[in-house]
C-alpha cells in the first residue's frame, strides 16, 4: 500500500543558452507558429540576464494620431 510515493517534481527546464537544466527557468522568448501551438524558450537565471526583456505585446500598436478625420 504505497500511496505516498509520488513527489511533486519541480519544473525543470533546459536552458537554451548553456543547455543546463535549471530548477528556476526564466521565460526568455515565446515562439508562435502558424501551424500549431508555439513553444516557450527557457533560460537559467544567469543566462536570462543576457536576453533582452520581453516586448510588451499588450501595448497598443496604433500610433496616436493627432488628426482623426472620421466621416
Ligand atoms: Zn543558462
């Protein structure tokens, strides 16, 4: 009767830069594909500092037009 054998595994990911598995992965990029679901690129804490920050996709892409002629 062993029911308590399952231990919650920490989310271990492989760093895309140094290819070392890390228990504290940092999302450095999210690749979107048209043919299927995208994948997330992880990096370790040390390598994540070398990656540029994620672009904020929530910001509006519309430039603030001063003159809006709406007819
Ligand atoms: Zn790394």
